[in-house]
């Protein structure tokens, strides 16, 4: 369908009673990208801020849903490798902060000497994912955890985001 027609269809569906923009079956991706978070959805898909952090040297375990990965004590479907590094922990954390600064729609929420927590918001619907990085004092690794606040599946977004962060840190020599 040409962009013009799909755009008109999207506008018609937007204003149709009982239909929401999320029901648009094949709206042009260019049209959708132009919108940003759909008007009126704002915090609808943000979810509640979970109680996360490090307890007894461990990040929170993943729930049973497939929208989470963690590098500590995870089953096979939720496991992700920690990021090994050499050198000074503070410098590695500074490199991580620089990488997170360029991850789209991501902001750092908490930063301590051994922990960083960020949240990422999806472009179109405004879904929020929480990402944690733990720097234990007795190992030269960064433990990772990322999870969607809402829903069953994140279509692998959290795992891919963490792997991209891993690659970016490798490019920086971490």
C-alpha cells in the first residue's frame, strides 16, 4: 500500500469510534516512526517502577515470563553472560555511562560506586524496560539484568540491547 494511502487509513482508524491506533494492522513504518510515542498513551505502558537493586551480592531473579535476562543464577532461557573486563572498575563504569548516554531513549536512574540502573522507553508505545549493571568488588565482571515492566514477551529486545552494550564496551577496549 502506498505511504499516502496507508497514512490516510491510519488517520481514519485513529478517529474511528472504538478503534485505537494500536489496532492499525499495516500502517506504514515511516508513518509510525514519525509519531514517536502515540499521543494519549504517555505512561499507559510504562508500568510501575519495580523494586530492584542488589541484595546479598545478587541482582533480582527473572520472573517466569520471557521478557527478562540476568547473568546471575538464571535458568537457560533467562541467562546472559556477564561482561568481563580488565582494569579499573571506576573507569569501566565511566565507559558504561558513556555508552548508555547514546542508547536511544535511555536514561540513568540510579548510579552508585558498584551499581547502575537505567530505564529505556520504546519509541512507539512507550513500554519501559529496566536495565541493571552490578560491579562486584571481588570479580572483574559486570553482572547484568534487563526486564520489561509489562507484558509476556519483549521479542528479545532486552537481550539484544545488552549484547549491543557489550559490543560497544568492547569497542572502547573494556
